[in-house]
């Protein structure tokens, strides 16, 4: 009787091990964690329709971070409401004072992501963590650029209220 059960039990055990391994691989693929230490940044946009917390942040199409928070803020210059997006980027990726942040479509079902595009000014300076961006005004293309200013010395004309 034990001999008759041995083969089915071994088969079931092998199936269970394979099923657990496949589940772990799929879980790790879908979890979209950012590997390594990260640095946080904030950008403001005129429109972030479809962008959600935990969506990707990409540079040159490569995932380098994720969106951590989305909120509403009032622009002190225009007195209009803007979307404030906080995101984290892998620490080994450099953002500069003329880096552009854009909200783009990821796929046909409408998922969005933040694309970071390098600027082209030779005098741009590297940003430190926690620095902010403000767009020049609400934009249909959801672009945030210019005015990356250190939060410790952020002027009222440059950055939205904290």
C-alpha cells in the first residue's frame, strides 16, 4: 500500500514546489520594487490624470523609481491648483536642474508613468534629494520643468507652498 502512494505523493510534491517557485517569480515581477537606496524628489504638474501611487518613474525607458504620493497644491504665482507628485529615484541616477519630468502613457489601457528627460543646458547642476520642481504653468502635456530649487532655499516665486 505504501508503494502505491509513493509515486503520486512524489508527483504532487514536485508539482507543489514548481507551483510555489512560479508564484514567487510572478510576485516578484509584478511587485515593481525599486532596488537599492533611493532619493526623493517632488514635481508639480498641471494634469496627472491616470497617474497613481506606485506607478513607474523612468529614464530612457528604464524603470529607476516609483511615484510615492500625489496631492493637490496651490501655485503661489498663478493662484491655480496644481498636482504635486512625490517620487523616489535610485540614488545612483542623477537628476539635474534642467531635467524635465513628463507624465506619459505606458500602454494602451491608459496606465501612466513619469518620464524623466535630461535637459540640454551645459550649466545645469546636479540636484540633491528632496528638491522640487515647478512647471511654468498648467500644461496639457503634463510637463514639469525649469525651477528645480533646493527646498531649503525655495523662493515663493519658484516653488509651490510646502
